[in-house]
C-alpha cells in the first residue's frame, strides 16, 4: 500500500457514512458492495444482499433497462448517468419529506462507474444514488408557480384586450358625439353645393330644350333661316358660355360633397381594424378642417403655417379626433371673430403640431384639470367632457405629449 493511500478501514468508514447510496455488482450482477445508505433505505442489511444477484434481491427493479445499462458500462469501459427528471428512481425508497412535497419516493440521479482491475478490464460496476428529492420538490413548486404566473399573464392579457376594446369603443363614441355636434354644420356644407347643383341642372334643362328647338328648326320648312331666328331668340352666345360655366360650377360642387363625405368616412373609421401607417399630419389637419369648417368659418379666420415635416407612423383617424377636439374647442372659445392658427414643424427627431387661437383661453385654476375625464367648463349639452381626456390618451399611445 502506498504511504499516501488511506487505510482500508478509513475508506470503508467514509463509503458507509456518505449520504449517498453506493453499491457495486460484478459481471454476474452479484452485489459486492452495499453501503449504510442502501441498507437503511432498502431495509436489507449488507449480509442479506452481498454475494446474491441484485435482481433476485429486488425483483421490483426495472431489470431489462438496468441490466442493459450496467452491461454497457462493462462493455464500453466508460461511465453512464441517469437523471431524476427522466427516470425519477431505481429503488423505490420512501422519503421523509411532507406529503405536500408532491413526490412519492426519493428522487434519484445515478452514476454508473467502471471499476477496473488488471489489464484494463472492468471487474465491477459501482452505482451511486444521489438524493435529489428536495430539488424535485422545489422544481415541482417552481413549475406550479410558473403555471400560475402564465395563467395570471393570460388573464391580464384578456383584461388588457377588454380594456383596449372599451377604449376603442369610448373613442368611437366620442367621435360619433363630435359628428353629432357638427351634424347641422356638415349637413349645411353638403346642402349648399347640392342646392346650387340642383339649380344649375334646372337651367341646363332649359338650355338643352332651347338647343333642341334650334336643331328641330333645321328640319322645318324655313330650314337654316328658321334655326338662325330661334338662335337669336334664345341668345345662343350667352347660352353657350353659361352652359360651360354651369357644368364647371356643378362639378366643383359635387367635388366638394365628395371631399366632405370622404373626410367624414376617414374621420369616423373604427381604429380597432385600422393598422398603423405612414401619414402626413398636415393632410390630417386639412381633413379635419374640412369636417369642422362650418363650425369654424363663422367664428375664425384660419391661418396655416405649415413647415416641412416627414410622414410619421400613426393611426390617422385617431389623430384626426385629437385635431377636431382642439379645433372645435378653439372656435368655441372665441366670443367674437378671431384667428385660428394651424402650424407644424420638426424638433429633433420628432414632429410637432400647434393649434392656437385668439379666444378667451383657459382659466389658470383649470389648467391642471383639463385632461381629467368628464371635466368641462361648457354648458350642459355642449360637450361630453371627454374630448381632451381622449386626446391625451391618443397622444400618449403615439409616444408623444400634449401641452396647453
């Protein structure tokens, strides 16, 4: 024995006292080593096991799998390993943890080590069983905690979706309320061009009948002379000029109606089905101005101070709602005719929009409350009190800020 090698009794003592199950078998699967851990948990003292076939002593073992595992170590002369996660245990050893631990036996990870003799041949395979029960219990508790968190996360996601749906409904309700307040003005803006187009068609109808008289006269008994007489009678030169003017005026009126309807459609679109897109905020301002023109034109002159700005990623319909709220508030704040100024520009890597007026302004004591839901200084029936609150949330959603 080498002077550095520990005495056999010390080795036996250490092996027997380790809190690890250790046993060894020979090529015939006979047990040659059985430490105290194995004896205590199996209920089989070394004298009842050593020298006997492992599977005869423990018929409950997974013989086909375990015997193949051990023989591979003999054959390949290399160690093998099993994890408690794939195979919880070889021996069904009872554990002393609480029942609430969630495992029914000691969870074991095992190593299979080749014990070599002379000539590099494997004489025995030593199996070590490590108690991973605490890890298994903790892992189970952690898995349950993660599952609970996933359920909570899914529930939060559903609540967020419901909140977003409610927010979209609130936004749409505010849009419809705004349209309702502007309905009379919008109807007036549509009725004006429709009215003069209808009047123009009455005149055009008379002119066409006069032209038919000229054409019919050419086929009459007086021929060309009769046609020329009627031409002078109906003032053909004026009629020719006026027909062109009436068609142009009618086309402009119908284009005006088309623009109003298009702007209303864009403004009223439900944003829950609208994707983020590139848009020019000046186009959004002009669209909104067309919708609110009747509310504004009798109260203020509009001045545009547009700077060069790039397109931005946004929900145009929602920004139109913001611009409408600000424009209508500005117009209603003017007790006498004033000026509404729309300005745009760039600052750093951002784009800004300014809507200012020459009206009465906001009382200092109300500045801290203007974005509160349902706060309004307007008379009952003149506003929902949600305009600026909705606007604040829309701008925050666009990673921007709104300031009085």
